[in-house]
C-alpha cells in the first residue's frame, strides 16, 4: 500500500526529502494530513489512495499533486507569519476586548439621551449625559493604550477627547436656550457628528491594519467598508436634520424621512461594528 493518499512513496519523493512535504499518512508528518487537500479529499470519499477513486482522471486535485507540497509550505509560512503578527500585537486582543464591552454602556447612554426618550422620561437625560462622558473617557484611555500597537488608535482617541470636551461644555447649557437657537443646535450637532465619524474612521483603519496578514484579511476588508457606510449614514442624517429645520411642511417631511432612513442605517452599522469588534478581539486573544 502506498504511504500517501496521492500514491507517492515518501522514501522516493524529492519534495519529502527536501522537507517541502512532511508526509500525510505515515511517519512524522501524519498529524499534518489535514493540511493537504488531496489527503482530506481521500478521507472524505473513503479512498485509501487517489488511485482507487473513480474521478482520478478528471480530478483537479490529483492533477495538481506535484505542486501540493509547495502549497502546503506556503500555508505553513502564512500561518507562522500570522502568529508572529499576533505576538507583535499581543495587547490588541486584551484592550479591544474591554473596548468591545464598553460599547454596550455607550449605547445605553445614547438611548438615555435620545430626544424621544427624554420627552417621555426627562429624568434620564442628565444621568445619560454623565454616563456618555464617563464611557468616552474610558474609551479614550483604551485607545491610547492601543496606540502603542497602531498609531491610528491614538488619532481616534484624541478625537474622542474633543467630543468629550464638547459634551462637558454643553452639559450646563439649558435645553430652552438650545431650543431657541437652531443655528447653535445645528452647529453642535454637525461638529459632534463629524468628529465622532472621524474617530470611527481611524478606529476602522487601525483595526484593518493590525488584522492585515494575521489570519483574516476578509475581516480587515469589512472594517474598511464599515467606515464608508458610516459616513454615508451620518451625511444623510445631517442633511435630513438641516432640511427638517426649514420652515416648510414639505421639507420637514422629507427631512424626517431622511433622518429615519439614516437612523436605521446607523443601527445596522453599529450592529456590524459590534460583530466585527468581537471577532477582531477574539482573533487576537487566540493562543
């Protein structure tokens, strides 16, 4: 019986002698058999070797048996490179994991300060604002710690500091004063939303950079697409808010519809952000 699933004899195989292939069924490389597509295919079909398979003559895997050792070597090198990058960014998983859980009180604070909720339960607004500031401070600290691994986290942290400062400045401003000054309200909203979106951009870029080459390039690409969707939704929200402020029933309806679409879109983006952040933190926490 052949020593391998592809039918080669390890003792006569140049790839085996040159350590390009560790063997798949017998000898020191038997535990690495799952790394070979041919070996896995043979196991799945219950074949002792490819020679006993009805699809041998038309099988793409069998046709590529000669390059399989080099392919396995490339996979092993990629895996080692990913592990090296994870070791290089050893603290990313720890701080991102805490950052992930900090997003939950952040959403709670946003809920407590939502205008609709405040109208029904006005007593929630002040505690919600305090909670939002405390969460922002904690997030800034975590991002500064992450900045030691990737500088874009630091940029996001400084922007969050600016947002927190604006929140502290606006905290003692009476609601009646803001309600009577639409220009000031719009200005604060635009600046705050623009800064928050810029912070998310740098977070996404940082996550993308530390992920690239680690193990999941697809997840890195998702982070790149996420901030673009976020910017689109924020732009729609700002435009809708400004249009709704115009002295016209028609523009008010159009503005409110745009705000509704943007709000739904932002909920989707925030949900995706949570999922991606969880996956990223979990990936770096792997041994």
